[in-house]
C-alpha cells in the first residue's frame, strides 16, 4: 500500500488521473471501476478536462459502477447510474453501452448480482478501481462487519451511512435502507486500487485502515492485503497517521520507474 499525502483535492485528482491516463494509453480497452460520492469528483473533473484538451480517448474503455441503491426508480437523479453519467461518462467519449451498473431494481437481486460479477469477469476484470472511504471505514457499501471475502450482493446500510448520504437527498427519510454493492472480495480482484480521502472527518478512518489491524470492523483494512493500492489523501485526512513523515519521504524519493 502506497500512501501519498498531497496539499488538496486538485493535486489528488491530477495524480489519480495520471494513473488512469497511463493505463488508457497502454490499454485503450481498459476496464475502470467507478465510484460515486464527493471523493472521486476531482478525478472525474481532471479526466474530463484531459479528454477535452488533449483528446484522452475513452471510446474503447468500459466502466463498472461500484454500487447502487435498491428501490430508487429508474432515472432518479441520485441513483448511482445517473450520478456517474452526470459527473463523468457524459463528459467523455465512453460509449453508453460500455457503462455498467448493478441492477438495484431487479426482481431477483441475487441473480442480478451474479450477472454483474459475470459481466466483469467476461471483460477480464477491473484494471483500475476508484474508491472513496466512509467515516466508518466502509468501501463501496461494505459496512462494518462485512465478510472480507464477499462478492456483489445486497447490503443494509447502517444509520451513520444514511446520515452521511442524506446531503444528496431532500431528507434522510428519502435515503434507501438497502443497496447492491461489489463485495470486498470483488474489489480485491481489481489489479490496481486508487482510494481517495479528503478532510478531517476521514482522518480516523484513514488511520484505521492504513495502520490498524485487518478486521471486518473496518472494511477498507482488507486493502492492506492487496498488491497494488494507491491511497491519496490531503493533509487533513492524513492528520492521524503515525507514519505520515515516512509516507512523505517515500513519495518524495520515489524512483520514476515505479510509476503510480
């Protein structure tokens, strides 16, 4: 796990976009794992700018959403399929049919979850997965206590997550209680994971999953076992890290050949 401490979200977005651009240039049909929430927005802004300015090409790429609410009607502005379309895929030249999301409205949710797993496998798996992290350490919607080997499935949200997400709705009463999410085992299959965390409210979660034990109570801690994870944090989110000075030193002296 590489931890990179940067001044702010603009620098984080640029460094993450560097990794995605390098991937697309060596593998134009790359499969991207797409997260929602506020954390990935600087990445999407930077990628959209590079597409417009430099012609960064997404025409052969595929994207798979990390999760989806259960129970929102098709086209609801806060469904994650719509959020990803609005914030990212409509701003680049990725083909609409190449953007995939779990079906939170399926009559048979277990079958829909298995179909989603199968679709990822058919395209060779996720090359680069973008993640945020919740204040309780969840990634995707894998809440505390999630199986570290879990696959795409339905999950019940804890109230803290519903409160955190209420800012996107008119009231907390509108936030669904259930979601479909890629599991921790699914996320661990991605060849490269880029996790973004900003703000003091994420400091404890960052400390717990980077420097704490691997445990189901902090779902993101499973990433300690992944062979290629890049954690991009601002100074506020890094404020509780015991080894912050070491992470800065490591990045400042990183050989160019290592890449991102």
